[in-house]
C-alpha cells in the first residue's frame, strides 16, 4: 500500500471513532451522524431542520467539540443585523464607547466551526453576508480581509414555528452541501433512554463529556482533497450522475409522476452545477468511509436527497408545498433513472 493509501486508512479510522464519540451524546441518529461526517470530510456546510427539541443543537455542538479548532456561535433573531456578526459596541467600565470583534472574526484564521442557531429567524441581509463567508471563507472588516481556511458553517432551523421567521433564499440554500432532516428517535428503547437517563437531561455536561479535538482540524482540507483524488468514479457512474442531473430539471421526461401535481409544469430549475459537484464529492466520501477506492450508484443514492432536494426550484404555485413534494420527487427520480 502506498503512503496516500495508508494515510487515508488512518484517517478513516479516526472518522469512524469520531462518529462513535458523537453517538454517545446523540442516540438514535446514526444516519444523521454519518451524513454530517460525510459533509465534514467533503468540506461542505450543513443545514439541519427538524421539529423543536429533537437534538439539532446538541448534535452540532457535539461535532464542534470533537472536531476541535475555534468555535463561534450566534443566535438567529429578528433584530440581528449583519454587523452583529462582525463587531459589537458597548460602553466600557470607564464610560467610553468601545468596539470588539464579533463572533465571526474574533478567532481569526483559526475559526473551524461557525454555528448559526435558528438561522431562519435572521433577516435576509444576514443571510447575504453569510453567503460570502460560506462561498469564499472570507469577510471584510476593520479595513482588512479576514480569511477562514478551515471554516465549516453549521446551521439549524425548526420546521414548526413560522412566526417572525424568514425563508432562506435559493442562493443561500445552494451554499449548503447538505440539508439534513432530524426526526425524533424511532425506537421505544431510544425514547425511553432520552426520557429516563439523567445523563441526557444536562446538555452542557453531556457535550462537555465528549473527547475534545479528536483530529487536527487544520489537516481536514488536505485530507479531503486526497479523498477526492483517490476515490474514482467510472465513466458508467458519471453517465448515471448526468442522467440524474437531467432528471432534476425535467422529471416528467423520465416518467416521474406525483399525485395531484403536473410534473411537466413543476420545475423552475433543476439542480445547479455546484450541487452536482457537491453530490459527487459527498459520494466519494461515502465510498471512502465504507473502505472502497471507487464510487457506486449506491453511494450517490445515499446522499442524493440531502445534497440535491434543497437545491430544486419549483414553480411558485408549488413552492409552498416544498416540504410535501421534495421527498416523493427525489424518490421518483431515483426510481426512474436506471442505475448501472
């Protein structure tokens, strides 16, 4: 085995150990944990959605702890403004106005995780600032440019409350590699544990008990690129992915039918080139985590919903039914496009 192969094996063992550590704090979410691990090693931002109290914040805090590096957090509120991410002003003990760096720039280049809680409560102006940070990993402030080479943005939103919230624009959604839905644990055993085990009643202590900085976050970028170079996609798989891409734009041409919906009039735009690139990046990581040096149709299918569904743009008449439509549509596309 060559040096790169040995290095990838070592990192795979660390990635799986990282998953096991997070699973100690968040039970019944094995698939969600695997998806976030995939995004981390594909260097993609993650948006979680789900009902209130299902553990979205705990899950992201757990990942922030085990990944290490500087961590910053902000709470989405209706009065949050873009400048609040960059600086905050106050009256000092001497009674003079003072300015200090905000959560986004206070750690400089060492910032590894920026956690945006309840992102849909923030105004579109804040989302616009976040777009540059996510796309370019940089921001301008205090007459200089701050760069964040190791940055991942984790965000969450609940899908229940709609008052005083702002819909995230298609451009902002497209910057997230994945939008992952977190549901309550399905088994009675897991639910009973969450209800009656005191360890899960104190979130701060629960997350604080996890191993800290299990990996060197500064090495994630080079390792991610090595994964992309080392995991191969055959010409046949590439043709399969291209067919999936075409089907997202014209599902009716592939025979996709949905109840009470005119599939021919459903789509405004299919997946973006960025989205398909992220799909294949994620699929390569899935293959690597499974111990293979090549991608399969199953790898693509494993992350297709989470990487593509939030990028699809429906005609306005259907957009309000997004949550109802996306799941069956994606399932229909995967069922209609023949896998090699």
